[in-house]
C-alpha cells in the first residue's frame, strides 16, 4: 500500500502533506495516479464517502489555483487534460459494453449495492 496523498491539519493555517510518490524522478507516476483514481471513482471501488472526499479535493484544487502563478493557464491545462481523460474513459466504457460488460454509474453519496464477486 502507498500513500497517494495524506493531508493533516494541525491548526487553522497549518496543513501538512505526505505522499509516497515522486513525480520529479518518475513523471509517469502522475498518469498512473490519474488513471487509477479515475477508474476507482467510476466503479464500485469508490468507497461511499464521495461527497466529503470530493469537497476536500476541490478545496485543495481551489487553494492551489489561488496561489498559482498563472491561474488561467493552469485551469486551461486541467480542462484539456480532464477532457482527454474523459474521452478515453468513455471510449473504454463503450468497448467494455461492446464486449458484453455492464457499467453502472452511481451518483455522489450513493453507495452501490453489496454484490457477490
């Protein structure tokens, strides 16, 4: 098991971050995190506390953008990259369904039913 991101708050303005990943020595690790997280978030592997997790993730992203040197360029890059990932996910879903697989989408805060493997 690896720590993707651990965020601890010690005081109102004292946040400490920890990760086991080093994107400087291995830039491909970022793509692996993005694709792994997207897969998890689009399957029953997504844990049930989506609303709280997404709120925290979005808060961290907003904070990052607020201190970004070039906010508009960062937003543009995130928009382009997330659009490309969304397209790839849609294409993978179509292929999976074409091969007889079934995809069920759950909205935020909705836990999938317990099913046998």
